[in-house]
């Protein structure tokens, strides 16, 4: 395979149109703010001190990433696998981050770049309770640029189209995959894995699948269920 050099790129790709360059804004404007408020999912990219790069999926209720100002985003960190690759990169590396926000049903995405720092301030975390739980930490991002990305990639992939969805059964559970890869732990069926996921996210599930109940009672019941039954070991 022939490796391209920087000088080769201009022979393959034309210069971007002025509008493509100008769309990168130095702050979160009204359109970006609205998009983030609708977004339940984003990808967080970070780089380590050794130059390695990590990309991590992040999700929550729509608007789980808070717009604290034109140049500040706040992202609560929920329980995961405790690798904390992204956070190690932020505190040990350059601190620069990139995010891509997705909104189901919209092919365009929003890209945001800036510099991150971590906080475990009790008052800040208390203001970001979701699913009945405090975040473990909060990522504060000083925004340097934000711009909308065209929808061609999502259109080509038909990401939101029902016709491209696959049955979950075509792949073994993540627990089974990791067991085969490492020979560690016990393999769990997809049903067991999903039940464990539900216990960690049961506040959200209760609110979304049982619409007719009083929300206050609803949340309280879900929180009690989670406190009584959640496993302390989240191994995936």
C-alpha cells in the first residue's frame, strides 16, 4: 500500500469552500445549544500524553450534556467499566477534547472542540442527578469551536432507518465475547446482561416505558428498586 504524504492531499482533495471554513464558530450559538438539548448521545475523543487517542460513547437523557454558557459545557460521568481512559488522557495529556453530538432522526451532527478539566465538586454534582444518581465526576469543557457536520455519512449508512437494524441475536452477548477473548469471569446470556443494564438505568426505563404513572412516585419506586437490587460489580 502506498502511503500518502501531506503534499499528496492537495492533489486529491480541492480546497474547502469559504462557507465550510466560516461555519466553525468560536462558541455555542442558539442552534448548537438547541441541538445539544435534544441530544441523548455523543462521542468523546481525547488524546493521551503519549499521543494515543481514545473515543468513548456517552449517553443519557436528551440534554444530559449541559450548556453552562456560550463557551462552557458540563458533562456528568455515569458508572461504567472504570477504565477511565478518557479522564486519564484529560488530566495527563493535553486536555484537548472533541465531541460529536447525535440526535436520533437528524442526519446532521454537531462537532464541538475545546479543553477539558475534571471536577468532583459536591454542589456541582448534586445539580446533575440523573436516573436517581449522582455523577462520579463532572467534565467541564471550555469550548473553542463548534460547527455542524453535513448529514452525508449518516445518510449513506442509513443509521436511523429501521431497515438497517439487525436482530441482537446475530452477535453473542458482550459478556460472552469478553469471556472468549480473556477466559476471565463467567459468560452471561444477553438476557442477563440486559437485566443488569436495566438495574443501572431503571429510572430512565421506568419513565419511558410506563407512561401514565405519576412521575414523582414513578422515580421514587425506580430508585428504591435500584438500591435494593443493583449489583456493585459492573464488569462490562
